[in-house]
């Protein structure tokens, strides 16, 4: 399968080799310091892949296994943008609207005071059930999944607050997709989003068993910080297959850079239109202003999927130097992917260790700023 972005020299795309060298040097130091076993990065601009590099090991047990260009990395919450893209398509098709109540499409969702929650509130983290949980048994039993989602209880009045719904909102979105399409949400995402973009070999929401050998193992620092320890739940076959819609996708860095190139091109990638320019303009808009996300502790400027840099002093992951219109999303303690409409640059950085704060946010600012510094002011 041919990758949808042709490769080009970074210099020809107006990207500074010196700044890219600083980026790779920074990642090299992180790995040498034992911060994470491996990483992958990709930079694209104007529909071309300018830089793609893989570092370190995909797995440490039973012995180190070097990561390769086709290694698949756990995206954690970067998955939310992929799932949101499926929603964008359904809205364009007229199957639902952003102001629709979820309960109008999923009978039973109105239980426990949730009847007025809209799709807009759900995807901008205003639904009111940020801490709701899904049992492992519902990962494959989607009848049970729907029952559990419909029984979610409110923690506060929908729309009154913003608090990151780490997994709960997108499980509800998955149930919504299934109710409208009659398909397993993983199948619909693959058929409607991933395969049309030509990313079928490099992006998965629900990783098939025959691809598990390409997946990284996820790690976290040992209690004393002296080594990286393999995580348990996030490396199981069940977790990989479940395709958590808010945190269980897998992809290469260049596939994520390509996804964001589609968004930068107004919904088109390599001649294939996924959604319209108007949809991209809407979903990448700051819909929540400077209201503070109570989980993140700062304004997150939520779009419908990604979040936006905006003008606040601090922002997670996108880099302090980012243009105010830059948008993207991260994966807890491990990754960030973003796009800059002002320059046409998209960037993906994915690692295989879940790092604690404040180090994670500090390194993401440094990593993203290396890329922003690489962008020539003249296209």
C-alpha cells in the first residue's frame, strides 16, 4: 500500500535542518536518560512528508526489540480525533447534528438526568460525567456497553462546567455511532475514515490480532525512577482489540501527521475528500473560549475533537510558540499530534512510556517548540 504523503526534502519545504537536529538530539537525550524506551516522530507540510524518524526500542521484554518505521504506537487520547472524524462524517451526511440530544438517537440515554445532553456538549467535555467508567466486559459486548453508557450518572449539570472526560464521552460517542450506523464503531471508523485516507496499514481503532506483533509495549517509570516498567493492562490482547474510542487507537507517527494534513487541506488527503472545508473550519474552532478545564487546570479552547492553542499564556502539548490557530490533541503522558494552519505544518510525536507531570508537559513544550522553530516564515 502506497503511503498517501509523498516524501520531500525538509529544506525544499521550508524547514530548518538545524532545528530538526535539535529535535532529534532532544529525543536522543531522553532515551539515553531512560525517560522512555522508544519514540517516533513525523513532520509534514503542504501535503508532503518532510521528516520521519524512529528511535529506541518498541519492547524491553524479554529482551529489547528495536522499533521500526512500521511499528504501531499506542495513541491514548490522540484517538479522540480519529473517533471525532467519524462523527464529522455522520453530521455531513445529515444523520445527526451537533445540537442534537444524544437521547434522540440512543433511547435510554436520558436516564439519570442525561436527556438534554447534546453532541456538542459531549465532544467539548461539558456532558457532566467525566468520571464515568466502562467495565472490561463491555469492551467486546457492545450490548452491555450501551446499557452501561445509558446508566451513566451525572456529576454536575451538563454545560455548566468543562472537565476533561478522559474516556467516558467517547464511549458514549461510540454507542451513538453504532446506534446510527448499525455497525460496530470500530468497523465504521475503519471504513469511513481510515481506509479512504489510505492509512489502512498504519492506523487502527481496534487492533487485529495479526497486527499485535507490530505494537509497542507501553511502559511507565519504576517507583524509584531508575528504569522503565512494562504496564499490564495497556499491553493485553483484549485492550489492543477493544479500540477504546477515547484512548485505545494505534498508529505510526507519519499516519497521524497525514491525518492532520487532511485537516489542513480542508478535509482532503491525496485527492480523497473526507469532509468539507466548512466542517474542518467548524471542528477546529475554539468553542469554549478561555473557560478553564477543571481537570487540566487551564483553558483548553476545545474544538470538536482537537483543542486550539489560542492566546492564553499556557497550553498543553502544542508548544508555547505555536500560532494561536494551531490545533491538536495529546495522549496521556506520552504523545502529542498537531497541525498549524498558518504554516501548513503537521507534527506527530509518540512514545511508549506514560510519564508523570510536570515532566511530560515540560518536555512536550520543548519538543513542539523545536518544530515551530524549524518553520520558515516564508512558504
